[in-house]
C-alpha cells in the first residue's frame, strides 16, 4: 500500500498561549479520512515568520499535501499571506474575482464603505491558485512546489469548512493518491479500560497487522475502535466487519452502541424511531442536558422542553415539589428528583423525563453531601428509576458526567 | 532576553482522525505562560513508534522542555512508555509508591481485584523521575537528556491537570529559565476587525517591538490582545499598561470589557456585584444560555432558573404565552419573545430575564423566516428591549451566536 499523507499546520499565537482551542484540525482530519487521506502530523506555530517557514520546510519532508490554516486576516499580525508569497516566489496581485466578491460583501451585504485594509484581502500571490471563499473576505490559496501541494485556508471555522467542502475536498482525489480508511467504533459502559482489554484479549491477538485497535476511555465509558487501511475497498470492509463483529459479540454485556455516536445523538435516534418524547428537570446541570439533546438537528420531534430549577424556589413554584420535601430530605435527594421527574413529565406531557439534582462544586459541599454528589431520576408512565453518584471532579467534569449518566439511564429506560 | 522555550507533543491516533478535540494543550499553554514559559510549538502525532521518536528528536532541537501527553494507558495501543524507556536507555522496573497507589485504587476505592494489566501501570523506566498521579493509575515521568527536560503525562485531562498543578508547575522554575509574559485583552462588539485596526492605527504604530498586537474575531466580536515578554516584571507591567490604556481609550465606544473574560463570566460578575438575578426562557437555544450562565461557579447567587420551551405547547402551558399570539405572529416573533421574557421574569421573580426564539436549522426555515432568524428579548422591571438577527450559519454556530448576543443585550440592560 502506497499512499500520500497530509499534514496540518495551524498558525496563530492564540493557539500557543491557550486563548483558543483548535477545533479546525479535528474536523479537517475527519473529512480527509472520509476521502481516504491520512494525517501524519498536526502542528501549531505562532505568528512568527521563521517558525512558519521552518514548519513549511519540515512538514513538506513528511507529507505530500500540507494544509495551513490561520493568519489570513486583514490586520498586521496576520503574516501568512506575505510569507507564502515569498516562500513560493510570487508577487502580490489583485485577484479580480475576489475583489468583486469582497466589494459585494461590503457594499451590498454589510452596506458599509470599504477601507484599504479590506481591499488588501483581494491580493494574492501570482503563484497560487485561488480557492473561492463564499463565506468571508480571505480567499484560500493553493500552491504546488517540488511535487508537494500546499493549501492555505482562513482560520475562521465556518469559512475554512466552506472552502474545504466546496472547493478542496472535491478536487483532492485528482491531485493525490488516496486509499480507503475504515473506522469501526464500539461504545461500552460499565467496564474499565483494562478489564475490557482482558475481555477481548483473544480477539486482539487475532487481528491482522493492517487493522489497528485503540481504546478511548472518557466520562466513565470506553470506546473501542478498529481502524483498517487498504486499497481494495470491498475486501477491506468485509475484513474489518468480520473482526468488528467478533469484538461486538464479546463485549455485548457492556455494549451501548456499535457506532461512533455521542450519547445524545443515540437518545435522539431511539426516541425518533419509537415516536416517543422526553423532557428534563435540571438543577445542577443548569440546562446542559437540554442543550445536548437540542444540539441535534430535528430534536423538536422528540424533545418538548425543560425546567431548569436552579433555585429551590423554582423546584417548588414551577415543578410543584413540596417545600416539606426539600426541607426534610434536601434538594439533593432521591425524594426530590423523583418528584421533579414525575412532575415535569406531567407538566410537559412527555413519555419520558429526566431529573437531576446535585452539588457540582467547587463550593456547596458538606460532609454528608460532598461536591460531586448527584441524584438522577428517569421516569416513564409506569416507573421511576433512580441512581446516585459521587463524581468528585471539577465543576465542568461533574456537569459532563451527570449529563452523560442521566442520558445513559434514559437509554436503558427507552430500550427496556 | 534569553529564555527557555517549551514544546508540547500530543500522542494518539484519535487526534489525527478527528475523533477527539485536543483541549489539553490550551490549558497547559495557559498555565505555562503564567509562570513565564512560552510555547514554541505544539505537535500531534499518532500511536506510531517512528513518528513519536522523530517528534522527540525534532522538538528537543527547538525547545528546552518537551511535554508529552497521551499513550500511557494499560492497553497495547499505548506505546509511549516502552518508547520513552528505550529513548532514554532505561529498563522497566516496578515503582513501589505507584504500585501501592494503584493497589489502593483497586482494592480500596473501586473494590475490584486487579489484573496483570493494572500492575503494569506501576512499571516505569529506571531512568525517569516519577511524577505522582493522585487521580489515576498512570504516573507522570520526567527524563533529562543533553540538557533538555522531557515530561510525559497521561492524556486524560483531569489526571494531566492534577500532575501539572501539583507536581510539575511548582518544580519547573528551578529547572528552566523563565521570563515574564503579560497578556492584556480588550473585548469589543459592534465593529469589524479591519475597522478596528483602522481605529487603532496610531496606537499600533507606537508599539515598541517587545509588545505584540493580535486581533481575534469571534462570534461577531473582536478581541484585541497585547502581549509583552521581558525580564523585568515591574517595568514590563508598567509599560504594557501604558499602551493598553491608550488602546482602551481609543476603542471605548465598542468596549465590552478590558479583560479576557467570556461574556457569561462577565454577566455573572455584573449581577453578583449588583445583587441582582436573572432567568431565561429559551426556545431555539434549548438551554444553552442557562448552561453557559451556570458553568460559572457560584451562579446560584444570581441565576434562578430557566424554562426551555422548545415545543410551542410549553410556551403556552408553562410560560403563559396565549395560543392566539403564537397563531397570529408565530413562535419566532417579537410579540412572542416579549411575552416569554415578561412571564418568565414574573414566574421566577428575577430582576432580569432573557427570552429567545428562532430557527437554528438545518430545517424549519421559510422564505419569510429563514434559518438563522432569531428574536431576542431582555426584560427588567421597567422595560423590555428586543432585537432580531439573521445569522445564516450552521446550527451549532447559530445557537452560539444567539446565546452570545442575548447575553450581550443583558449586559447592556444591566449596565443601563
């Protein structure tokens, strides 16, 4: 198997001082994998001439195609364009199509006069092929040198994505050797990474060298991933499916789903397939569970709403939890979440409901109910199941784990 | 100025196929900056022996201290430990402290018998200094070679963070030359990047070479950042503050805050300082605004709750929006959000309230109300301000922009 690798260089001081988390690379990697291009390397450098230049030299030693994102803005801290112009022995010239596009954005869409800095956006090195950017003023650029391809894209995520999807990805297969990359993922719950590895020991030993196995533990669950790379797509699919099924059978007692799907997408699919609905009553998660559910397109088919009863007065006034329950058992108690789940289901008239109440920290913990203590209830028209947890992480992770576990309890309730 | 640079190598195929977004590096960079260590480079490589080896060689040419995260799990896909053992000419040996710690986790905390794979976690190369990991079974490791320092940490974020905060960061200043790194950030709204650059043209020209300026446009706002690096802390602070104030005065009409603070943290601070409270009534954002507000520790002091009225029936039944309003004007209308804001404020008895209703896509748009169309209302006891937007991005970004703009309207209402 002889295939071309890609490399991604992201540019910007903000990436090196931690002001911004790079989400572009993950998206690009996924899309490139789909058309059979593997990433060898990802590297982030600052807005520093020598560092960018060195990165271009280094990455082109290792990869056939080098993606460069960021540093294309109109301001003086953005040096990618003049650098690429020099690196590829070009001269800056006005690109007429880009100029028309930029002018149109300012005069017709923003209805603002342009300034010189905006016009500069239409300048490109004369050694590049312009990659149209319908979503912004900075065009993408492609250069070819010594048999290598360099693609420069803006760092603004929706602009980068538009150019990738509409210009770059359709063009690449004619430019580079691609292969087939197949991933298969099993999501498991209720078993640790090392015990899972022990369980599938024989299946792992049986794997041929072209199929790689990886474990990804997260939020108390473990994803097990098989990856196969090869030229014959049909044979590759057959082979990976064969091994994947063997793993699937072995982990069946812990299996959540045999796809790389987040829990809230899975919940959405299960409810939609069954024509059922859900609502949530959230205290400590503050609307995060509702947010996860509604981040999926089409959620209105199965999600009706939520009461975020952060303050105890809302538990009483909106969710009809008696003050006496809160006084006797506390807001973080099985009794309270049972009533929250029962009542929100009735108020919103849904098939299922989720209720959570807990202490996410850093403050608010007591000896009896420490930070991380959570009660979760899931109700349907027949029964209410409850469970308590003690997560003891930081606030962000406690919220995340509460949401994931609540959704997992809902999944179990839906599947019976 | 003569200072030591750091480099971060993150290891894992999941980073190169886009299955996981790397949030570790940003956090590490922030913490290292605080103690005066700059990151020169960040690089991600797969679970591939030669690629990791090559990265260690390369990064140690450029940096004094090399951080390595990931690949320390107990399963066979994790090869960082054997590789580091070989790279630093060591032999694996049992570390007694780690063994006691791992044994304790299994027998006392998890109450499960250990298997051989778990014991393997206590093995470390005899050429390393063990870095204690109280949060997990994989210890961190430090190696020194040819005057360079290599620090290997687990990829699980809360384990990495614990070792960094408790072991690595306290130790580093005695091992490497640090300097002072000062960042100052202005958050502006209502002005584009190029117009902002035009506005501060003179201030930019006046900057001395040791102060760098950067523009970070995001969600319709622009952050303007000054960064100064130097050995004399006091002089550095004075100098950067001087220039920072000049920028601040110039952008005053667009200034949101003169700190690098997300909008929801700022809202929290404003409300807390004033002893005021807020509630939200969310349709299209599905609880995301409530989630942002409650992601801040101590939010219970000023946030009482939210009604996520995703389905129209909830707008009527819980938020008392008359069916006739929904029928006449539609759910996405000024009339509807006014009533949602007014009523949720009364139901929750808060000083302020936010209401949003819109079409986030990809489906549900019409010619009259396209995807991205949003109405936002913010109420206090005297008035209700409203605004409509047409974002026209993808679902995720439309939700994000709706939330940010709603919080910005709340900010304006709070500040009068």
